[in-house]
C-alpha cells in the first residue's frame, strides 16, 4: 500500500522502521482513515524524525506501558512522561511532531485528516471542529476497545469486510470530535442515519 500521509510504511520510516502493518480506507470519494501499528524494541529508541506538517491528526493508543516518551513540536520538547497501557495522546500534524522514545514502544496510530472531520460535521450540518484538546496520557476506554478490535485485522487484513473500516473510521471520528473537539451534535442526531449510510456504502 502506498502511503500518501503519516500512516503505514511512511509513518514507519519516520520511526526508523523498515515497514509498519496498517489498514486504510481506499483513496477516492470516501473519507480517509487509517490505523498503523508501530513496534520499537530497545535497539530502536531515541529521537525520531519529525513528521512533515500536514492538516491531519494522529491519535496514539499505547498497547504496552512506556516508561519515558517525549513529545516534540517544531523541534522543541513540550512533554516528557510515562504512558500507561491503554492511554492515548492526540497530535495535530501541523505542529511538526516528533518523539523521543525512551523505552520499548507498541502502539496503534490512528490517522485522520481534518477533511475527514469536516466530512463528519458537514454531513450533519454542524460547525466544523477547530482542534482536538486531549490531555497527554488520558485513558479512553472507547478508543482502547476500537484498537483491540483492529489488532486481529492488522495481522490478517484479507479477512476484513470492505465496509468494516469505513464503519470504524466513522465511529472513531465521531467519538474524537465529540469528546475532544467542539462537536455537539444533539440537535443533529435525527440526520445521523442518513449521513452514516453515505459514509459506509
């Protein structure tokens, strides 16, 4: 699969990896969504290459605890802390994000362009989100369960039904927009079923 954004093998290369298993919705009319598994061992630690800026977000879900992980933006460290298993962080890729890894890393990285969030909010005639505000290391059981559901498919992508990742992308984008953005769709729920059909079919 050719990576046009910060997912798949392209994301893996920023972390010094030869490749990275991933799932991605087809390019074209449907909103873009991808998930990549990154695995770094003790001989692959240190400061990683900055991800080139783009108008997209990456959510990292930690599958194992990390003793020390630094987040860098625009070439400067902004956070150094541990991350428990199941914790998340959300990064705006316009910030030229890089990381320093101080211990073994196993995480899922959800890639969601801003255009995908725009598709969600426009589809129910709600204001577009301005940003996603999430404390680093937050526990999010919804994202953890989505990630655990995707792990078997990353090992055997041929077993995935074509529409399944579209449904996962919709559920993930809606959750993030509502939990961490300014998306408050209470008055728009009557339009949701029709919008959902356009996304997943």
